[in-house]
């Protein structure tokens, strides 16, 4: 009867992760004769005995525990009583996949900025990727006190430290406080390095960190828009050319008021140009032959009403 009981099939496996779990301990601690170990793609299985690692199995597939697993275990392979009765061992399943997580600053970060005595509050958003980097450290620091550890646990620890780390790297790499996106790559790499160093203490690796955008206060956005608008209209000629181009582009599509205004700008510009051309032409004609001009009959030099030619001395009447 006892033999039949020991022959009951016992499957040691971890079903597909659906909640971003990084590791999970096998719930049933009794392993029976005839048991099978199933390792799925993206998983490692670690056998533990009294908290120590007995063996690490990385290749996915189905294994007979008695013949294919126990002979490779450090201590259990010398199991004195054979495999006639169940024995207890912990199996820790590791999720080896890389996980990408969205992040956002917990609070607004106040940065020193010229003209803003209280600092400039900004927020940032992006993603980071993480995976288990060191089995031994993970088991020593986390698995010994937790049965599961998830991506949300990693995110919680990262968010707790992120604001200070991000502020430090913005101060170091942010060349323009009003356009931090220019230096986002350098800032992100610095943040990733610091976070990876911290998470390595519990066996987690931060493989990537990206900053998708920085969010500024509305007042700063309005200042930026105003500065951009002023720079666009600094040169009136460029403004007129832009209006003319817009009118030509929208004229066939019923541009409405915008088209009418642009057309007026075009007309005014053309009128001004015509007036300038006329004035310039008159000035040129006047310079070439002033009204009532007199010339020396000998050398042709303009006399300007003098009695003698200033060039050849000829008497002029």
C-alpha cells in the first residue's frame, strides 16, 4: 500500500507567469517517487535544502526527478534511504525574462533655475527594464524571507529612490534647464547606472532606463511659447514671407479669416515693395540728371551754376 502511495505522480512546475512575478517557491514541499520537474521557456529551477542551493537547472523541458535531477544535487544525491518515501526540498522557480515597466516621478522635482528663486518644479516619465541578475544574492537577500517577488516590488523600491537620483543626474548632465530633453539620453544612462548598483544588492539588474519626456509648469510652457513667437516675428520681412506662403498654401482650401489676413499682408507687402521701387527709381533718375543741370561745353563737367568750369577753367558765359 505504501509502495502504491509513493508511485503517485507529483509534478513540480510553475505555470506561465501572468502577474510579472520574478520568482516563486514551489508550494508543495514533498517530492515523491516518480515525480517530474517541468521547466518552461524563460524559467530556471533551483533546488534548495535547508536554505542552501543544491542545484540550478536552466534548460527547459520535462525531467524525471529521481533519475535526472537528484544525481546532480549536492547533498540529496547521497540520500541514505533511497527514494522509497517522500522527501522535502524547496524548489525556487526563477523568471529569466526581461520586464519593461513604466515609471513616473513620485513628486515634482525642484531644480535651481535662473530667475526662479524657488526653483523650477518638473516631473519626468519613462520606462525601465529589469531582470534577475544573480541567483545567489537573490536567494540570500530576498528568497529567504519571501515566497514570491514581483516586478511591482522592484518598481516600488526604484520609485522610492528615483527622485533623488534623477535630480542628481539632471544637475550633472542637464545643460539647459528649460530643455532637458536634449540631454535625456545622458541623464537616463546615469540614472540607470545608479539604480542598477542599488538593485544589485538584492540580485536584480536594471538593464535599461529611458526618459520619454519632462513635464514643465504651465507658466514655463507659456514663457517658452512667447519666446518662440517673439523670435519668429523679429524680422518683419520673414513674417510677411511666412504670411504670403501660408496664404498661397491655404488659398485653394478656403482658409477663411487666416487666408484673408495673409492676403492683406501680401497686398501690403507688394504695395510697400512697389512704393520702394518707385522711390528708388526716382532717386536714381534724379541722381543721374538733376532738373536744370548745366554742363561745360569744353569738357562736359556739370557746372552747378558757376561762371567758370571747375575742371578745365573755361568761362561759362
